[in-house]
């Protein structure tokens, strides 16, 4: 019985080299470069094992960070701020609605709200009259008009330009938010898809240049929505929760929409465009930077993409400093409790803190600690410069 005399470490070695089935039920060996099968983890080099306890779903797994570090809460921004991408409640013309909006804005440090909800014609005039009648809110809300893209064909541009001129004369300070349905689902009078760079629309963009108003445009959906809907998709949970956000078959690709969008900016160099949501390219700042380098008439806005800014604090800080004259603050959906996350990312150097919407991002955020001069441009100065109709007085120098 010489074998039983083997020293203990040799016995252990023999165990490691035993067939996987002898090690532990369910373990498998993989080849170098191979990945473990789904549901398994590489617990030792080339050995994959399923957890002994059934794993929680991604909805149930909410580990609390054990990191003890600086926490800098920023309930209000360091400087008064313009929300360039607002969809505020309270513009129904009632004094009470405006009063509540003003109180909510005070709480989160917004001085001016831009209502970017495509309000045109008679409705626009009602909204503007309500704002004008409020001594406290008169200088705190501005309104964009919208373009009616239905029935683009002969005669459309003349009507659209007339509407635009009338709305600007009534007090609209810009166009927008042009919705993502532009390029995706809107059809021309002849039934074809209305391309974002359709030349029939150029008179409208040229009118915006002449009227000195910015055009605020949202194009496409986050890039992950166009990718395979599988477990490697960073937006899997969101796409699972909201089936209508999945891109239907036959829709133009992200690349197609972005190309049409960029062509629109190129063919109208005198028009100021503001691309919502950093063009859904905050995950690829180098490409976004190339676009800003190429197109001096282009600006961008940070609404709903904090998860991409705050996960790359070094690259994002460099980007915001380099393009400090081209980025505007905007939030999109009006949830007052969410604004302080933006202030904290922009103003602090905090590490590893929660984002507000788990189905957007499974990761933590970091502060990018922007210099004051950059914060001022981001929070108000860039918006004031490209939007002459915003209240121009009384901002910090
Ligand atoms: Zn919006």
C-alpha cells in the first residue's frame, strides 16, 4: 500500500488533477482563452463552478458599498443654472402651477427653466401669457417652439417658416426639442421616411439662423438599444422592463441616424444646433470630440447621460475642459430629486457613489471636479451666449 504513504501535498496535487466530476459536482474545466459557461464563475484557473446557493436575480442583488470615503452632497449647484432641456410641469397658465414650479426650481438651484416641449401657435401664446403674468416667474421660464413635420412636401417649408417666425415674434427663444421620431417614424407627404438631412427642410434651419435661435434636437436612442438584446447588453434590464424601447426590425440603424444628423449640421453651418443627450455618444468621447472639432455650429447637452459621464471621471473631466464652450446643462425629465446627482458629479471629486436610476446603469459614479470657469459655462454662460432670448442680466461674471 505504497500509495497511502504519499505526502499530504502530493495527495492534494493528485486531487487537483482528478477529473472535474471528482472535485465537486457541476464544476467544469475550460481551455486557455475559453470563457466559463453561463451561470458559472472561474473559481480557479480554468475551473468553472456554479454557486452553491442559487444566485439572486439582478433585481434582488443590491450590495451595499463598504467603501468609507468622502461624501460631498451638493443639493444646489455652485452657480445659478439654466436647464436647457426642461419638460417642466406647471405651465398650464395657472398661477399655482407656476408658483409650484418656482419653488421646485429654488430647491435645486435652477434659475431659468427652458421648456423644450414643442409648444406652438395658440398654445404657445397661452403658455407665454401665463408666464408673463407672473411677476416672480417672468424671468425664470423661457419656451421653445416646435416644428410640425407632418406632410413635408411642396409648400411645406413656406408654412413652417411662417409658423416659426410668428412663434419667435410671440416670444419663443429656440426650436425644440425636436423629438427622436424625426428620422425614425415621421413620413413625408409621399409616404417615404423623412430623413433628418432632407434638403426640403433647409429653409427652416436657415430661418433659425436668421432669427438667431438655437435648434435643440434629439436623435435616435441610446446605442445599446440597437445592439443584440442579450445578457452582454448594458441596457438589458431597461429593454426588458420597457418593451417599447426595443428598436423594431426595419428601423434605421444608429449609424444611419447619426450620419443624417451630422449631415444636417454640416449643410447648415450658420445654424446653431444643440444635440441632446451628448448625441448618445458620451460612451465614446473621442468620436464626439471629433464631431465638435469639425462643426463649430454644434453644441451638446448632458441630459440623461450622467451614467456615462460619471463612470469615466478622468476622460470626462478632460473632455468637459477641452470643450468647455460647447456643452450645456440640461436634465430632461423633471424629477427634482435627480438634479443633485448632476451637481455632485460636476463639482466634487467624490469616489464611487450611486446613480439614481438602476436600470440605466449597474455601476457607480465618480465626481469630475470641474474648475469654476468650466462650471459657469456649463451651467449658464454657454446657454446665454447661443440663446439671445434668455434673461441675460444678473449672472455671475
Ligand atoms: Zn427631452
